[in-house]
C-alpha cells in the first residue's frame, strides 16, 4: 500500500478507538437496542413531540374522502385534483367526489413521450454523455410532475369523474408500464439520432416521430385502456334539510348543556326553547306532510354525453391558469423577488416550461395563510422524507429525534438542503387547515395526503410550523392572494435555469 493510499484508508487503530468510545457510553447501547429492534424512526420517536402536535386546527376545510395514489408517482396529480374537487364539491353541494387520476395519467404519459422525442430533436448536436442530454434522457416519461404540468393537461384534455375512467392495475402500480414505455422511447431516440447523422431532414425526422407516437399510444392504451371522449355524469347534491337538522340537534344540545342557547343556527328563523328541558328545536321537525319512503328525492345532476373539456368548464368553478407557483429557496444564486423558468421541464410541448417566483419566507407564508383563511386548499411540495413519521402522520423535527438517537446534531438549513440535494422537493400534498396561536401566528398545519386512509390519522398529517419553514419549498397560490409586489413579478422576464439545478426535481 502506498503512502497516499494509507492516508486515505480507515486506520485499524481508529476503529478500535471508535468501538471503545461507543461501548463505554450506556446511551449508545440503549439506542442500538431500540433501533436494531424497532427501526430508526420508531426508536427516534419522541412522545413529547407527538403530544405537542394535536390534530386540532382553528381553520379547517371540509374535504372529501381521502385518496390513494398507491404504488405510483402521481402525488402531484392527486394533490392538484384534491384542490379542484374541494371547489367542485362546495360549488355543487356534493357530499363527496373524486376525479379520475387515471385519465390525466394516460395523457401525461402521451405528452411526456412526445415532449421527450421533441427534446431529442432539439439536442441532436449534443453528445449522449453531455449533462443536458443526460438530464433529458434520465426519465423520459416518468410519473413525477408539478402543478403546471397538471394545468397544461387540464387545459388541453379537461377532466372526468373517476366513474368515467377508474383506476387500473397499471395506474395503481405503474413501474412495469413506465419501464417498458421508457425503454421504447430511448430506442426511438437512438434511431432519431442515427437517422439525423445519416442526413435525414427535419421533416423526415418529425414524420418518424409521429409514427413512433402511434406505438406510444398503443402501449398506453393497452396498459390503461383508452380514455373516454364523452361520458355520462350523475350526482346528487347533499340534502340541505339534513344539514339543518344537524345544526338543530347541535343547538338543542347546547341548550341542554347550559340552558342559555337563544337561537338555532340551522338556517331557519326558529328558536330553541332556551332552557335545559327543551325537547326539540322547531326546525328539527319534518316540514313535509308526505310519508317517508326509501326513494331518494334529492335533485339530480345529469349529463349525457358530455366531453371532458365541457365537464371541466361547466363544473369546476376555478381556472387552473389563475394559480401561481411560489417558491421559498434561500439560495445565493437564486435571489428572492425574481421570476424563474426551468428549461426542458414541460410535459405538454406547446404549453411551455415550468415557472416560479422565488419569495422570502414571510411573503410565502402569508400567501398560504390568506388562501386558507379565505377557504381554499393549497397544493404544496416538500421533502416528505425528512424528520417524518410517514405511517403515523407527523412532520416535525421534535417528533423524530434522530439527533438524540445517533448522538449528533443535524444542523443543515433550507439553503443547504437544496444546494446539496439533501432535501429537494419530492412529494406534493394539500394543506386543508392551519392552527393559529394566541398571537395570530401559525403553529401547525393540517395536511391531506394521497397515501390512503391508513396512513397518518385517517389519511391526514399534522406538520409543525418549524417544519413548514424548513422543508416546504413550493406553494400553488391563487393570484388574488398574492401581494402587489409579487403579482407585479409575473410580468417580469424570467431567468432561465438548467434542468439539473435545485428546484427542478419532479414530485412523486
């Protein structure tokens, strides 16, 4: 062994020192017993941190049933659809609703395939081992994405309810489908490059690309089934009388409890008796003289042969183009109050690349609070792996005390996590609540996930405000909740970023 090699090696005498130091500290032995037996996360769980994060929120939005992306990388799509279904449900007074995620998944696979081949044609002069081509070629039609990819798909293809295009085995578990789709796309890329080198014209190459896309469609249709061009839609609004009766029962209970309730808030002008012996609220009585039957008498929404674009425009009360991506990336080479665009980041070729406005944390958080307070959920992206109990539903460094378990501090800040790739955005979810302390500032956030109801508490997570500051990097905010200075930045010329730089990883 050379002297230089010896200097680089782990020295035996140091190993002896390490093991002696480890074994003479009782805390290390206890930590090892716990971690080896239960795993790092369970061994590091701090019950005091758990108790400090109750699942009560002063501002809370009523959402539909929890969704489940299962073994696929569609979190960005689920989070996006969850924000829209909330608006649809409350606009049309529906008890529950879910869009078809598979419908957009089909078209996303088609569009990413097309854009990949277009990007190959744009970079024919690049070597296959260039950094740019490697970034393009890394995952041609993978599952991941951002809100703007979602918006581009909705603008072009519309939306459908889940009943019109339900889940399939390959949407639930997408690895095999995407593996072979990506393999075929790379074969197509190699042939396009070979034909170009042999002198084929741009028109000839693009005609060949169009032919290749026929194969892509066949792969997608075999794996997922063809998407509907038209469909029928049926829904029944909630029974308002039931809501009023529920309020009446609550009013009655309050009267029974303290004898001071003076009026019922059930939407009627009736009043409770106001005494503890009150028998019932007048609005709790059935106003109808008709005998009760098993027939559902609620009005019905019926659409026969509606197209996906017609459905989106008629039933979704928000425009996906009225949202802006805000980022909080405190990097020296990414100044705040600047608009950015990421090259080669589109899924729909003609829709353009992803853009965001980088803003300071106070602006970032105020936009989130304003939108939630106004009664609208928020799509957000974060690193869901850091200091997270993904099964139990906690995002908080005070809950996952790996510092105590391993006997070392984890001191990296948000800039470090982005610059060194330690905590990039990798998952998208939805904020549906926040708790404000006595000072009016947030101390915890309610998170709707898309991992099914068995993850977290019935599918919901709680996030500490400190964790928000450290690991939440992107928010999708309605333009009306931007401050004037941030709104003005939307007209600024964007600074272009390369596709391998921070904030370019797709959420899965």
